C-alpha cells in the first residue's frame, strides 16, 4: 500500500525554537529565539497550508485545546485558500452534541468538496477537561466517545438513528444530506479503553513516535482488537522531523533546538507532564529518562537510530523527531512502514521551512524507491 504523508498546522504559534504546550502545558517558546515567535494568523497558517499542498502532502492536522485557535473555524477558512489539501480536524467528543457534530461535519464536506478528516481526541488532561466543564473519569470519557461515534456514524447513514446509552439518548439522529464521502475517523490512545473504541469505530489508528519495536507491539494489539470486531484498520504515526542534505547538518539543527531550551522550562514541563493520567504521555516521558538524569549531548536523546526525543522535554503529546540526512529519514520511515504504518503525520520547527526540507528532500527519495506513487506525486506537485 502506498504511504500517505500529512503535515501540521501550528495553531498555537510557531517559532525557530520548540514551541511547548499540550497535555496540561501552556504554550511557550525558547527564550533564545523569543523574537522569532510567529503568531498563528490566518495569513501565516495559509502559507503553511498552501506549501503543504504544493509539496504533495495529503492533509494537515490541526490540534485542539485551550492554547490553540479553534480547529473547525481555522480550517474552514483555509479551505478557501487551497484546492486539494485535506484537513485533519482534531475535536473532543463530549463538548458538543453528537448529532450537531455529524451536521457540522456533513456541512464541512459539502463546502470543502470532501476534504474533511476527523481526529477524535477523547482525553486531554483532567484540568483541561474540567476547564470545559467535563468532570468524567478517563474510562468514562472513552465510554462516552464510543457512544458519541455510534451516533455520529448513525446520523451519517441516511436513515434516522435512535440510540440510548449511559451518556446519550437521541431519537431520529440524521443530517440533511449524507456526507459523500463520510469523513474518515482517526483516533489515538494507549489505554485498554482506547483500543476498544478504535477497534469499533475508526479507519486509522494513530500512535506517537516510539521506537519501531514498541510501535509494532501496539499495532499488533489494536489489529487484534479490530479483528475481533470483524474490521481492519490503517495505522499512522505522529512525529516531528529534522532532515537536511547531510546527517551532520540535521543533528546540528537538533542541537541548536536543544540549546535554545531554558533548563527551567524543562523542569517545569517535566513536573507537569509527570502528573499526566495519559498512558501515551507516560510512554513518551519514559523515552528520555536517561537524559533527565544524566544530561549530556544532543545524541543522548537519540532513543533509536535517527529517532530523537528532545522535543518531548518541553512539549506534551508527540515528543520524538526523525533526525538525519534525507536518506536516513527515508530509511526509518520504511522501517516503520515495514511494521504496518502507512500514514505519517509530521511537523517541524518552524513548520513552513521544515515542510520544504521534507517535501523537497525526503519525498523525492521515497518516490525514487517506489514507496510513493510517482505519477500521483508529480500530479500533486503540478496541481
């Protein structure tokens, strides 16, 4: 199966240093490059979206949370600045009626020409959830997501849908016009409750960038759960990327990003992230235990050849980056693909420039190897 590559819209701001935030952290940026901070204006996000489209990315992921601009509103505006690019909109079940969410998505599909993908984000941190009036426990949130997605999918079916559960009761849920196609559902989560929801409802299961063997174990787990439901899923991975013409240049850039981080910011971020109830976040934190204990060089955060955990020192959620020359990055992508990963959701600091480094360096290398459809890729670049 051909691989798909997606980019990221930094709706909490961008910088030439690592922008912190996520999982209970307020957004921030390295003190050494504060003057280079880029606010998430529509003009700037539009630059990134248009560049991603021109370079051949399939879609862009837009995050959700207190410190982000609203994903629905931002991406709806950006559909008017692009023609082919899809938008992977992150949203949280429970903050809106499932029937209304189905209606919003159906409308989005019509006005965008079928360019909506949905990233279902169940959790968030307890403090973040309570900020929005949600006081359910983690397992209760996943149970609510299960019901929510049942209703959304039922409303899209074209037949009025009735549902009674512990969290929702609806009668005749439907939309004015069936979305065509129905938006594909993306979903991540490392807990047992998350695996059950993924197996029942979504098309693509997303994981954060752990070393390949750990990713393979997670894929096998979710694939088995899906098989029990009579379903098959696709698998994607969320990573940052630092790629250059040579390995030395790429690692020098990783070192520059690391040196720009205030040690006090690392301590604060690690203390906050250490209180997370997210299983996935705990797995991310475990990747750089040695660095937090011993300190050292940029390579002390290389947790697998060309996989660097430095981003996770101050950023919640996805905390690892592919680092290396274009061929080395392509090698690691192919290794993940060998374990079943077919979709890669990537980002880098700053997001505009790094999109070009990857799009002009790694994507041509993957096409040369036959991993991507060359004809399709060239058609995208000329669109």
